[in-house]
């Protein structure tokens, strides 16, 4: 009888643990979007198929991501049209990078200018599962309190865990630079080339594995997942590279590359 009770207790404990795991939002506090509804996001993987960063398709040949995701083009593979990393769905398109172009002023110590362009060897085929996303105008500002959406395959909780098999997304309000830079938060480490997003109560955020992924506001990629202090901490919003500050660099880089191609 005691053995039966013990087995029942163990079973109940396992069920509770599994329920708690299911309730934890991927991307921390997020939810699963309709499959293939976020068509511009890409999974950046190792050549062995291990996801480690996200990115945004901004052109049939070009992906926008974070400079700290640079592991070398020969170690990287780009997957568009994916939703569930754990299974082949028939919607995926696989690409090898031709060129990685991190911003020349990227500083790994301060995380400033944490932005990178990836030129693909072959163009993406745009269809009902894969599209490009527009960028904001140069120096365009998204106002404090504006709710934006960040998506990715990052860790399921602040403590880590496993990379989720399916894409997750979460809505977050923009936090003012003044608040994000306060002594109670990042204490002056937020530059003009960064934006912050998160709730004062915490609980929702991007996390490890979401790096390089898109923060979309008003239908445009205003942010690239860059850094933070832990995940979903009430004192520390997530920090994103402000894409609008680099719009001219993005355009010049892409156009100059095409110019070289046409020249030769």
C-alpha cells in the first residue's frame, strides 16, 4: 500500500512539473503564433543544424541580424520558411552565406553597433511561407509605450532550458532610454544606437537563442535582439540595436555590393 502511495505521489509530481514546463512561455512569457504567419524570420544555424541566432529577411539576397552572431560564413547555414525546428515541414529553404558584413564600428565590449548583414549565395524564393520585411526610415523613432513584437526560437525561461522546437513570439512596450539608462537599470550603458523594450513587472522578454531576431513595430523591423542582463528581469528590459540608426549603412552596403556585381 505504501509503495502504491509513493508511486502516485511521484506521478503527481511529474505531472505538475510537466504542466509548469508547458506554462512557461518560449521567448519567456510568449506564445506560439499561427504557423508560418511570421514569414520574414530566419533561423541561423550551424552547419550541423543547431539553431543559435535569428535574423530578418530584408531582401531576396540579404538577411539582417546581430554582429555578435558572427561565427564565420563557413560555419553557418540560413533557414527560411521554418516554424518547427524539430521536423521537416516542406516549407523550409536552406541557404549558405556568401558574405558576412558586421558593422565596422561593432564593439563587443559595449555591444554598440551590434548589427550585421548576411549576403546569401542564392536568392530566396518568395512565396506564401517566406517574405521580406520593410525597414524603418533613417533615424525614425518608435515612441515610448508603443507595443512591438519580438520573435524567435530562444530559451524557454530565464534559467535556460532547451531551445523550443517551434517559433515563439511576445509583445513588448518600448521603454524610454532615460528609464533604461537609470541607475536602477543599465546605469548609462545604453547608447543612442540602442532601444529597450519590456514590462516594468518583467516576465516577458527575448532570451538566449533569440539574438539577431526582429523586434517589429508598426510593421517594420525597428530592433535587432542584442543583449540584456538575464532574461525577463523587471529591472532590466531587453536591449535591441536601433535599426533606424543604421538604415543608411544598410542601404549603402547593399547598393555598393550590387554595383560591384554589375561592374564585373
